[in-house]
C-alpha cells in the first residue's frame, strides 16, 4: 500500500525529533492543524483560543509544572499532531504540540527539564523511545522534579509505600521474583505473597505483543525492571501493563 505524502512527511518529522531508532519503527504522527494558546490550566493542559481544551499526549505532569509549560508556550501558536483518534472521552484534544517555528514538542521539552514523566501510553516503541531516553537523562541529572526524593521511582519491595499511592501514576523498580499465569492473566510478582506484594498484571492475550517488542513476560523472572502506570488494588498493590513500553529492563 502506498503512503500518502502527508503521512510520509509526518513520519519523517517524528523521526527527526526522536532519532534514528524512532524512524525505523512505525511511529507516525498525523498533522491536526494549528491552534493559538489562550491559557495554561495545569502541567499538561492548555486552553485554546477557539474554546477547545488540549491535553498533551504521552506525558504525566503534576500541577506544579504549570509554570514550566507556561514559559514554553506563552500565548503563541502551536502545530498539533496526533497518534490516534485525537480526542479523549471528555472531548478534549489529545495531541503532541509543537511551537509554530520549533521542531521539539512541548512534551519532549517538559521531560528534558524534568517537569514531566512519560505516561503509560506513549505510542509504539519508536514513539516512546526518545521520550524515555530524555526522561532517563533528566532523572540521572536530577533535573526539575527529579531533585525531590519523593518523586523518584518507588521500590517494589516496599508495598506499604506503594499502597499509599493508590490511584496515582508512579514508576516502580525492583527485582521480579516470579511470573505466573492464571486463567486469562499473567502475574509478574515482586513479593512472595500476592495479597501483599507488588504485582504487574498483563492480560494473557497481550503476551505475544509484549514478546514481539522484546519484553516477553515469561523471561522477566530474576530481572530488575522499571514499570510505569497507575497503581490499583488487586488483592495487593498492582499496575496493569497493557503496552510493552510501560516496562523497562534496568540491568
């Protein structure tokens, strides 16, 4: 199937932003027009002059990042590009946003400054790779929010601390003790008792997509990993991983 010039231009722009690895993957952003910023609501939400509300895709940013986002956008014009449908269930525009004359997205800039983290849904591996690399660099340099020890990834062997963050987005690191399958679910366990220890939950039907991305759940036992997502209560504290990019090997 022949790609349209529009899709090719979009893929090329994204490859330039995220580097060669991204260009080799099928990460395509679709141009979604332009917009003028009317105001900044929080660390990842903009009000647009035409009345729409824009949520920056692929990142999680706390309210205290509002000033950093304001400094990046001012009241200027933005180019918008989307990964998927471009709207969330609340009718908000969800997109990558680029200053009118800039090549770096607001998302990339916020992450590089240590003012945002890569979300659980950042697109394909190619889409996520550049953002994750920027996050790792900001974390290593303790830039922005990473200077606060409370913002650092939580330890998987501290389920009490994790439990206290139910409903919040988090990064959690630790050594996987075991991987078990039960019915339609794969359990990646960090503790010996699933009712207390932290667990990563993966639907069994997604196992092949994880394996194809080089993150086969069956190979994780004994490995140290970092997982990102919203903490839920599933007997004990847990994060459901629906995308391979939510899990990183850290050794």
